[in-house]
C-alpha cells in the first residue's frame, strides 16, 4: 500500500460502515467525538463496491 493512497468511508446518513457480520452490515453512529475511529477506512475501489451494494455514498477520509 502506498503512503499517499486516499482512503474512504462508506456513509449512510449519520452512520459509517464498520464491517459485514455474516448477513448483517455493521455501522458506527457518528453521534459523539471520535465515533469514526471504529469505522472502516477503505481504498476507493472497495469503498465504492460496498457503497453500491448498500445503495449509499462514500466520503473521503480527512487526516
């Protein structure tokens, strides 16, 4: 992985995708400082694939 590779969150309203657990998608609710720490930071291709399956959008990780 390149150091300058951009990462993305998969976002649904005020929730961020964390992982799939068998048949369920697990999300982190962004309702307090630091909530996004547990959210998955994905490369653009993987984030877009998940967003397409869930019918949602991606958001660039600002670091």
